[in-house]
């Protein structure tokens, strides 16, 4: 099988999972955007995804993400999903359209300065963490969402797009996704434009669809096992 056929098969299988989850949840497939997570896979895979109709890709590391963006000619929306050091924020604003992993005020300010010098407006999601046992994880606690969201919404070169989470390891993902969706509804009372709910990966996309996610971030289910750890 050619790589193109492999990816087409992975994409079709993933689409089927999303459609079944939509059917079960009584949701319309059009409410959901699939982000193909291409971290560790080559730029040639990104090109194939674009040929197959994928419009959004996700990357979690700089400079890998920037290198790939420079190599890929197709017009795509580039989502940055990973933990981000403040000193790399400026570089990431050069190519990212939306950063899903904004989890502190200092990072938001750096992204705002970077977007200003790049002459663009950067979409931002507040990353929320529901794990109370592991202090090393990225993301703000639910009670800290409002302050960080206000800061992003008030920054001249940032746009508050919504919320993102990664389900903690070893627990049922569904309650976390439900909480994220509820937080999103509260957030929209003060920021009506913050409509994105980014949740669900290969292992738990059905739970995310049921909860009400608008954006799924899916790698392995489309592209197969990763070439290297990431
Ligand atoms: C890698 C990654 C994904 C995709 O994970 P898969 O298991 O390959 O679907 C989604 N979100 C984030 C933040 C990631 O780092």
C-alpha cells in the first residue's frame, strides 16, 4: 500500500468513528472540526493529508512545527498544541494560527508581543487541567480560567477562541470533557466569541464528541503509530 492509501484508510476509519459518535450523540458532523496531529510525521504526510481534504493540522513542538510549516506548500490552518516556553513564543507566532496551550499570563503576553511584531492576530485557547494528582501537567485549574481568558481577550493581538484540555491518564475522560464544556458555556456569557472546545484524541474522541467538543485533535488513528516518541 502506498503511504497515500494508508493515510486515506486511516482518515476514512477516523471519519467513521466521528460519524458514529455524532449519530449516537444526536450531533451534526458539521459542528466538529478534525485537526490531524502531525507531530513526528514528515512534511510529506502533511501534504498528503491536504490532498485528501484535511484543512487543519496540529503540531506540539518548536522548531519541528516551524520547519514543517516552511516545507509544506498547501494552505492549512496550523494549530500549536504543546507546552511552550516563553522564549519560543515569538517564533511560534510566525506560523501558528491558533495556540491551544496557553496556560499562564506570561506566555499570553509573549504571544501578544510576538503576534504584534509578526503583524497578525493569533487565536488562543486556555488550556485547562483537571488532574489534581500530578502538578507537572500543563494547564490552569478550572478556577483560574476566567482571569487568563480576560487577559487574552484584552490583548490587542490575541483572539480568545475557547478552551482546550488533555484528559488525565488513567481516568475516565468523559467527566473532564463535560466539565470543559460547562466551563466553555460559562466563558461565553462574558466572551461570546470563545466557541471552541478542543478535546479528544485517538483514544477518547467518542467521549469528546458526546460531551460537545468542537475540535478533535487526532494523530495515531489517522496516521498510524508514530515514527518516534512524541
Ligand atoms: C499528540 C497529541 C494529540 C494526538 O494524540 P493521538 O493519540 O496521536 O491522537 C492530541 N493533543 C495533543 C496535545 C497532543 O500532544
